[in-house]
C-alpha cells in the first residue's frame, strides 16, 4: 500500500478518462456496500443504465464491476487492463490503483446514465478520489484502519470528507458525524446534507417515512436488506437522489421497487435451512456491534455456532466483545491472506473471553469451508451458524455457491 493520489491522477489524465454522466461516490466505515446496492437497485428500477464499482469481492474479481445489475464478464475487462498498462508507461501503480483505473475505463466507455463508485480505504488518497463526484455520500464513521487514517473519529472523518467537492451535494448519513466532516464541508463550500437537519426518517413496525428539502415519501416498506442500520443507509440514498433530481429524476414507485428488490450478499444475509445460516462480513467493532443487535433480534435458537476468521491488524478483542455472549461454539479458521490472523491466534483470543453461554466449545480449521462443515456436524436442526469476521471468511463458504444446509438428521 502506498497512500498517494498523484500516480492515479497522472495515468487518468493520460487516458483522458472522464465521466459524462452523474457520479455518486460513497465513502465511510460501515454501510458503504448497502448504500451502493440501494442506489443501484433504485436507479435500475427507474429505468436508468447503472454502472457500479464496489469492493472487495467475495469470490470472483468480476464482482467488483456491475453494469445493469450484473457482474461484468472477465473477457470484457481485458482491453481496459491493456489500456491502463499502455498508458502508465514508467509510472508504477498498486494493484488497487491499476484495477480502479481499468474498471473506471470500462465504465467511462459503457452506455450509462449513472456511475456509482465505492471508496476502499479512507477517501483522501483512495484511487476513487482521482475522479470528481457529482454527489458524495459518507456513511457511518468509526475506528478502522487506524494505522493509515488516524487514531480517532475526527481524524478518520477528515480523511473520508476529502471525497466532497466544492458546490456539490455531500450527504452524511452518520447521525453523529465528526466535527471535522462538517468543518471540511464548510471550508470547501460543499452542499452539506445532514441527517436530522436536511433529511429525516421515521417509522414503526410496519412502514417508514422520509422527508428531505423538497420531497416526502410515506408508507415505505422497509429495505429488503436486513439489519438495524439499513434505514440510516436508505435515508442517505434517498437524500442523494433528491439532491440529483434535476439530472436523474427517480419516481416514488422506483424507490419502492428498488428498496424492495435490493440484494447484497454477505451483509446480515440469512440463508434458510436446518440449521439457519447467517453470513456477515462485519470486521470492525462497530459493525460487529450492529451484527450482535441483529442476531439478538432474530428470535430463539438453542445454540449459536460461529465460524470466525479475520485480519491480524484488526481490534480482535473489541471485535469479539459484543458478539461473544451470543456464541456457544467457536470454529476459528485460517484465511488465504498474509494479513490474516492464524486460527490458533484467534482460538487463543476467544478462549480468554468471558464465557456467558454454558459449555462453550472451541476448534481450529484450515479454511472457512472446513470450519462450516465442522459446525454443521455438531449443530442441531434448530441451531444457527454464524460466519463472520472478513470478506474472505464469508467468501470462503460461498466459493461453491450459496450453501443450503441440510441438518444431519435429514441426510
């Protein structure tokens, strides 16, 4: 990793790479993937041609680029990789910079009406920030990648706020944004939209409502994406469409259809079966806290089995603290990355946690698929299995397709 933007900008200029359609850039610590998915789903329901750049993939690299709601084909990417290679000359690019430019090159040459770009890390030096945005969205901000972005929310918020542009809408869906975000928006003259001030939402058990600067929606069904924080993400999405309404009008029916049809693998994804399977890429304490709330609201399960793998540079004790009281059996797994914590190290962490459930068990496994298989062998039909901690953990159980778990008594 080499945090700078100059190389990406230089190659972008050599490629004469610009977008002729509205661009929405999405930054934040948690909620970026859900926000991008809802933006895409609503715009598609409105009849717009949509290109999406998201990251990281769960299984296949092609997942990072979607056109018209479908992953791009590998062969379609090749000429754009070649274009970047030819243009860069003696400029060295990181893998992320190179692939961002290649996918942006593909999107710029596709017949689109809207481009959605998801920031990877931070904002100031992320390769996505080499492209100007017509509307920035900043989702919830919390501690993650502190070695690169700073030790607190104020520092991290300032890094993410760099995706804002002067005179352009900047939607902040974090209900308590860092002061640095608000101050930066004022300093550059961005059109800042704050939740609770410029747009609000409310709801009951059946439906929810949203209001912005010039439009209201009432009687909305909840987003198809599960989770306690999805209403905040959806509120930010509607604010973005409101801010861009003159260039990209979206009717109320498209909002309803888009929120009802949206899909996103690995974000509190519940796979029915016996036992129930829950997939979540949560990999920082804030995301795992939300996961714990969602698990607690699922209802009663006799036992919860957790397949757990994560990166070694994460706050592992903080990550585990909220979810540990809900887990009865741990299946720690190695992951195919040099950054990943070994299963033995994760096992040592979980063994030191306060044991709320009785008779907690522990085991180590070579990969997520093996860990899931072990959990399935020990789980009763009424139990649930949670897979979490990293994109690689969830991706590891999805490599052969979405698992549908038959309980042992059915085999």
